[in-house]
């Protein structure tokens, strides 16, 4: 019994630390919803997106507005494009999309508002504000070209050339 109680306290402590308010202000009809989770003992609370649709989600844009206990407001933006990693967010699946971190301010989180602005499904159809997803989608060809160049360099010139290419400064990293 004592072991079960201790385990419950350890698992619930992060969630209790974020006993503050969270409000999902996503537009009605959204295929995604947001929540705050704190289910990992080695990291703090984070925003999770839940796919309410019957289609896989390939990309999404989420914004947050976090108010700390000192009254400071911290905006957040998360652009998640799964075209080159992880796989889609499946129907009824949750995925973490943004940590809730106030840095070293020492303040706690008082309130968080979050909204899904844009969603692209694996079939290419979209929901939401196309302008919000425009830059993310426009970067895909550049990301693909960079990844293709990495693969070609590795196979044609070897590991040393591949490592050198990875260490080259990039004006804007594709990831």
C-alpha cells in the first residue's frame, strides 16, 4: 500500500505542479484539440495536440500565450511538420508539440491559452488559416533538397564529407 501511494505521488507531482488554468481557444470545428500534460518525471509540463479526426495529421501550427505568476506574458509558436520525421499524428492520437518553459525567471505558470491555427492532413487537405502554415509548407522543398544532398554526399564521398557537410554553417537550418 505504501509503495502504491508513493508511486501515485511521484506520478501526480508534475501534474499537480501545473494545477493552473489551461484554455484551448481553437476555433470550433477544429480537427485537433489541445491540453497540457505533465506525464514525464524528467521534464515539465507541455502542450499536447490530440487528433480528433479520422485522418492522419502531417503538419500543424499551434500558438500559446502563457502568463506567469509575476504577470509576464510569454507567447509561443510551434510549427510541427512530420513530413520528414516521426510519422503522422494518427486518429485519436496525442503528441507533445511544445514545452511550457518560462526559463530561469523563477516564476510559476499561472495561465496558458493555446490554439491550433493550421492543420495539414496526410492526404494533402488542410484546415484552418492557410497563411499560418504558409512558411512551414514553403520550406519543405528546401528541407528535402538538404536531406537529399546529405544522403548523396554520404554515398558518393563518404563519412568524412558527410560530417563536414553537417558542420557547415547554414543560414537557416532546415530543422
